[in-house]
């Protein structure tokens, strides 16, 4: 597959030459394929948010290169185009809603792309579908609706620009379990329907495990792991050792292994857990 993102020897230092100097990214070398659904996870301060802020030019690397679709973004004359290509939904994006109506908020990005009124309207309806909101909400003020709905409106505003890469920074932060599951389902459906590259940043390994195809684990400003979900959870004990909260199901199988049961410890979803329990039971019965 084509590589849509390539980071080479990427380093970033906050406040260089001051007493507050801090290296937030250290020699990041990764390639992300077009159409990939990638999860980025790590502790607070691990470099997750700093990393994604480089992908659409918000931050400029201290050293290293960022190639988006084969182009070095810092060699581009018009940086605005990279913001349309790489859509970034910040944590708590509802705080950025400012227009009189939900329609105007979602339409803001497409209008700034210079699209016609008809195309803007199409994109508003297109994005609304992916976040699970009804058209009847469009003339309401964004300040009249619930927190979960505001989050969806903010996400719709970025989807409406049809970016090649959609990045979401902790999109479920602060939501109740139902709201969190609905947002994740919407994002998953968007990726499935559109086949665009989606990057989901989260502190929740549970959310990552049930949503993405590939995982980048950040630790102490560096790439700790970068692989498929299954391969990452084969190393669940290493994740646990660096203090990352692995899914409860995975933790149960690690405990079973530690108690002497011959089980696969890379399990991270209920379906595979049930199959593994049945397999283990049969193995015990055959050896009895």
C-alpha cells in the first residue's frame, strides 16, 4: 500500500536554550499507510499530542522531516492546503464552536476552502450522517445541545472538509460510557465507509483495542511499539510493566497465565476470549 505519512528522524524540543527545555519527541521514524486506522496511545507527557500537532504543520520540527503524501510539508508554499488535507480534531473540540447555528459551524471549514454554496451544503449533510445527528439540529445554536452532541458537531466540522487524513485527539474524553461508545462507533463507520486514513489518539487501551487496526505506543517521547493490534497485545506484559492500563480481558488472561494455565495472553476482545477459554477447557479435558 501507499505510504501517506512518513516521519524521518523527527525531534521536537520545547523552550530550547531555557531552564524549561524539554525534548517532547526523540528520533521518531514511522510510516503510515493510506487507509490505515491507527491508534496512538501513551501516558500524559509521552509525546502523543506533540506528534499529531506536527502532522498538519501546527508545530515545526526541531529536526527531521514530515512527508504527507510524498511532500515535505515544510517545503510547501501554501501551508493552508495541508490543513485541508490533514484534519485535526482537538481534545474537547466543542470549546471551539463559535457560530450562531450548528449549520454555520460545520460549514465554516468548507467555506474557507472556497467551495460553492451547493457543495458546502452537500458536505454539511454528508458529515452529519457520519456523526449520527439529524438534520433537524442544524438551525439550533451549538450552545443549546448536550456535551456529546457538541463533540459530534465539532467532529462533523472537520469531516466536512473531507481530509485525506482525519486525526482525533482523545475524542471520547469526558463522555459517559454510552456517549464514548457511540462516538467510537461513528468514527469506525466513517473509516469503513470512506477508507480514509484515521488516527485516533487515546489514553484508553480499551478504546484502542476495539477500534483500530494498528497501534503506535509512545513512551518517554519515543516510539515504544508500532505494530498491528494483535502483535501489540502479544507484548501485553511489557505494556503493563511501563504502567499502561491494558484491557481488563487481557489482564485476566495474563493472571491466568501467571497461575499456570496454558492460555494466549494476547486476547483483547470478548469473542476471542470465549474461543480461547473453550480451547483451554478442551486441552485440560484431553490431558485429564
